[in-house]
C-alpha cells in the first residue's frame, strides 16, 4: 500500500532515519489517508528522544516534553514528533502519571485507543498494522486495541471518542468495546467539560449526529447531558409528531447542515418538552412555553459544557424563536426579522424547516407552504433593502440631536417608534419624511 504524505513530513522521517533513528507517520493521519479523507495534521512517532529530535531540527517547539512530544516547524507548518513510549498508571482516569520512552514501535502502538488509530506508515517499509486496523476499517468497526476495559479505565475520554469516530466514519462499535463503554460510562465524570464539549461538537457536526442515540443507549449522555435522556423517554401524543422527543431531535439534526450552531440548536430546541408536557382529558400532549423554558435550559447546559458566549447567545436565541410562526406576508416577515435578528433569521428558517421535516405528515403541506411563503417574503425584504432594524433606519440619534432633541433615553424611544413605523410602512424610511412625521406628532 502506497500513501501520499506531505513532503515536509517525509523530509522529517528522512532526517531522523539518516541519523540512525526509526520514524513513521502514525495514528489518525494514516487512518484518514487510507479512507481517502484529508488528514487535519500529520503526527510522527520515532525512536529518537525529545532531546535528540531537538538537536536534529533548527526550529522546534516544546509542546509536550513530559509526554515525549516536540513540534518540528517546517515552512511555517508544525509536525508533532513523539518518542515511542509506554504509559505508566492512569491514576486520574485521564492522564498517565508518567511515561517511559521505549525503542519499540510495537509497545508504542499497543497503548493507543482503537485499532484504526494504531497503524503506522513508512514510505519505504509500508504499513505497520499489528492490531488488524485495516480489517476493522474494511468491516467498518470501531474496536479497542487489546482489552476495552483497560483502555477505557486508562482514559475515560476514549468512551466518548468511540462514539464520535463511529459517527464521523459511519462505523459500528464492536460488541466488547460497546460493553466496555456501557460498564465504564460513569468514568466520564473524570473528564473536563471542555474535552467533552470538543468531542460532542465533532459528533454533532459529523455525517451521523443521530449516533448520539448510541451514546444514550450506552449511558454516556446520562453523565453529561441527562436532559437528553429524558427527551428519549418522553412520548409525544399529538398528531404533529410521530417520534419521542429524543427521536425527533435526532432526526432533526440529520435534516440540517453540519454547522455547529445549527446542530446544537436542533439538539436543544425541544429540550424543555419533558418538563413542560401536559396531557389533556383526551390523552393529547401539549408543550406550551417549551421554547421559552428551553432557552433557559439550553443556556444552563451550554454553560455547563463551557461553550463560548457567542455560541450560547446564537443557539439560545434560535431556540427561543424556533416555534415563532410569522405569516407569509411582507409586514409579518419584517417584524419577524426585527424580532429574531437580521443575522440569525436565515438560520431560523433552516431550523424551522428541519423541525417541520422531523415531525409527522400532519398538515405538512400547509406548514411547508407557510414556510416557503415566509422565505420568499424574506428574500423580497432583502432585495428591496427594506429597513428591519435601527442599523438601516434613515434617522440616527445624531440627526435627532441636530433637530434639537436632548441626548438621553428619550432618543432611544423616538428611534424605536420610528422603526415601528417603518416596519409597517417601509416606503417611509427616508430621513426628511421621518423627521417631518416626528414634527406632526
């Protein structure tokens, strides 16, 4: 098997080898190359110690000396070069207490998480696949190297990584590996919220965000997203739905493009339904105010998982308005764009479509027609450059001060009234006309 590797990576291998050391590209870059995917980065493993690596290359960065890693810089690109190592005891369920360097490539590969990540490659010697990673890739299987219980006890993050890799690659998790996940899922308590967030986003942005179902079935989500477990267990006895809340969420994620904000919005858009569910005397469920409560719950969840403020703001706002249903009329759509926000309105339209398509067929044609009408009105608003916010209002606070109004809260009230007027009568968004109307009042 011949893989194409970057010339700089090949150059690093050559320099190490001509100085008497072994060196291979290793791990994810080998896996992705075999699968025809473009690797994010190229990692190198070598028998040279970190000090020996630093002696051989002019530009290096000490990125993880305690773990044997030096980043070699070539043509402004960094390549992580890590010494063959054996990990010591994992006392915190995440990191080895110490690492011991070794001269054995086999020992180094043996400590890795999954067989598909435990392959090394050399341009001359070819593929080193001691744990049948190629077989597992051909069978589309995620399997631990060695004993799954041992691998997951060493590093609990591997539990979530197994599901993430399966979602990214469309692979199934091998039976014993899955049993290990189920047994040790509570160990995710050892993992920081930041690391869980990173894996969750990769899973959600993958071709199979619905594989979060596997995380639920194996007890993973119970540890960091118990609200989702309640969704999976909550029926929706209403003609508008044909799935549990959780299955509706999973389907809606599949029906929207793989954007972080959009996938997180679909994950959490109905998160409050279990707590807001009311069943009437006819046995029909109602979820009134679930969007408002969902906004609050989503904010709590996203903060717990250490998301940045910009993501939290966008996702929670989209959740607040995900059930907002303007009429397919220009006036109604202008008000909706103002209410939801110019930046978020196109995302809101995508959220509404995914939400609708993940429901039952009940009134589907009417729902789709309304949404299509709203979308067409929105595009007319954009084309005609109609004012939907203070940003494009023809009058500014400075104009009002020039007209004799004193600075203060009153200016904001006047501008808001002007905007309300323009949302009703877009043709009046003219400086002179608005100031004249102000005088008439």
